[in-house]
C-alpha cells in the first residue's frame, strides 16, 4: 500500500498532467452560499468584504469572478497542482488582481491563522482526495472558519454513484496497463462500447449501463479523467458524510441548492411516501431517505461549527424567499405543437427550457428578464407584476401571496439566481456599458487554454458563445465611457475595413445604409452580451442603450 506522501504525489502528478479547466460554479460562490444559508436560518458574513478560501482551486477560475466583483474582499486558493497554480498566478498578474492569492501546497501541510475565513469552498476535491487529505480538508475547514464562517463541499454520493462504481471499475480494468494518460483514456473509452453495445439480454443492469455509457460519450475528456480515471474517487452515503463532519466538529446546515432537499421538488409520489417513511426521523436520516428516493449522485453540503447548531432550521424556510433578491434572464420561444395555449415557454441564458402556466410566474420571469443581469427585491416583483390582470381591491391584498407562491415554484425548479443583499451587477457605476472585468482577456484566442480558466460572468456561470473577428474587435469600445452611438461608429469602421479587405467596400452612396446595418448588428450583439451577463452598467446606462436601440430598430 502506498504511503500517504506517495499517494499525495500521485494525485499531484495526475492533476499536473490533466490540467482540468477551472470553471466558475454559481452554487459554490460566496454570494449564493450566503443566500442559501439564510433559508436555513444561518447568518453569514456579508460578501463585500469577506475572506474566502478554496481548497482544490485549480487555476482559480471559481474565485476570480468573486474577487473581481468585490474588490474589498480577499480570496486564497490552494491546490496540489503546481502547474495549474502557476497558470492562475500568471493570469492574476496579467489582470492586475490584488485580492487573490494562489498557492501550490499539499493540504496536509497547509496552515492558516485560526478563524481566518468567512467562506471555505471545497468543490470536487473531497471525493478525489486520499483518506489523509479528506481528514486534512475537514481539519482546515474547522480550524480556519471565522465565528460566522460557513464551509461548502461538493462530493459524490451513493446510491446514485453505485452504477458509476461499476463503470469506473470497468474503465480502470481495461486501461490499467496504459503507459500515459492518452492511452489510458483510449482504453477507458473502448470499454464504453462493451457497456453500451455488448450487454447480455439477461443482464438486469443493461438498460442502466447503456444509459450511463451514452451519457459519458458526450462528456469532455477532462470529466472522464477526473471522475473515472483518477487514483481516488470515494463516494459516500450522506449519513457517512454527516457523521464524519460531526466528528470533525461541524453541524450540517443543508444543501447549497436548497430545493434539492425538498421532496415536493420530485413529484407528489416522492413527497407522500417520503413524508411517511421519514416521519419523526432526524434531519440527516430524512435526507438519506430522500437520496434513496431520487438516486442522488452528488451533494453540495454546507457546514458550520457545532456551536451554531441550534440556529439551523430543519429544512429551507420558503417564507424567507421574500428576504432575497432575484435575477434571471429568459428568452420566450414558440411552444411545441399541441402545447396548451395558456402556457409560456422560455429558455434561459444557458439554453435550459422552462414551461410556465401561472400568470404571476410568467410576469415574474418577464420582469426579471427585463432587469437582467441585475436583481430585484421581492417588493419590486410585487410592484411590477400587479398588472398581470385587473386587480380588484381584494386581489391587491392577496397579490403578495401570489408572488410568494410563484417564487416558490420557480425556486423549486431551480430556475432563478438569487442573493441576500445586492447582487454582483447591482452596484455598477459605469456611466455606459462596459465588459465585466477579465472577460476581454479570456476572449483572446487560445487564452482559456493557456491560463486554464474558462469564461465566466459575475453570477459565477460559465459562458459559451463564439464571436467573429468584427465582434471581438469592437469589445474595447465597451469601456464604460462610450455611448451606443460611439460604439456603433467604431463597429461600422471595423466592418468597413473588413469589407475593404475583401474587395467589397460599399460606395459612398451606400455608406449610410451600411452604417444603419452596423447599428442593427450592434444592437443584436449587445443583446447577446446582456443575455450572457458579459456587460455591466448603471440603470441609466441600460436606459440609454434601450432608447438608442429603439431608435435604431423602430425609428422611435
């Protein structure tokens, strides 16, 4: 058996070779954790000046949007991979970021001042750590949390990962003699053919294995390596994790996606049967029963010190949704043939579909989409949805309750972003539209691969869109100073230069038409940037943009 130090060296070597992309994840952002904890009755530190630690930070891609959004906060990232840390350090230096530190050090050797951090994030490192490193993670979290501190960790769970164990064992078996990572990956992918196409008719696991193999074929290579081919991948039953956390001095708060702990989110059948079997059981046991019901594969657990146990609610208090600010960007789409006429169909900024039949919920989605990427308070939603229908005096009294019910539905669907206090786009001081910090840097060709960080927005979502050369060239125009007309003129100049290079430059008589076309194209481009939350601006800046866009598109 390998010694602990040898095991750590193997993990570090794997991380250096594979260089997993460092992504932003909204449910592991301090702002989201703070809001989710509030629903469980737990107070946390305001994010504006918070101190944040991430264990297993890669190149820092999950910390970067936070420190850019909150320059008075401070974050520290730690990872075993010296290669990935060096990538992140170069990026931090290039961007001139002063409030983010990245360190390459083994977690079992890591020491910080007691009570140093308000938020500690462990996103993915827990399941892939050796037993010694898992103990070190819990130790660091317990010793380093501030009095109001909260720790977050994402990890693989049973029963959902039982099938994953079979797939992982088969892939490791067929790739065990590989001499390098590429050969190991090739052997693992070959095993997927047996699991999907070579199953015996009498194998009761065949349908599940075929489905699992089919899903894995659509995953990037880095995902297969991280989840199925690394030295350690240790899923836990939730009860096992809760027990280990308690032994380390923690009290379990809840999931960072609180709707995942609501049996109602999985249908009436689950809700009724779960309520019967879990009646009178302690919180951890109730959640373990729910994991069996839904086949959960991952958990995103929030922990605080045991001294704070009495403040934690049994589950998320949906009445507290009214305390939060809400955000969401949706685009209305045509319904499928035969869909009920009263339903509205949307896709969000990531392309996920949502269908709504409640008029108040529809009004909330429309209101938030207009304000996107800024957030709105519950009171603003009540005010801005009163014209859903002609409200009688009695309706006006009950309308806030209707908004509350609609928010509960949207929350259960996981359709919205939310924060406790101002969201990351709410305090923009730009007099005109400007790109979010760091985005122009990451949009440079090959830059994501070079620094190991994927594009992000300030809500901690990844962004997946492509720009042509003209759109990339006009990005410097969004500097917080130029108005729509100035950016449109720059865009027109860029398009004219490209047309001239192609030998198709318009004549002098056609240049006015060309300028109008450029303004139309810019209007659509800025709409794309808005949906992706790639730009920020004050309320006045957005009003000026919409006014200019209306003048361009409709002559108003």
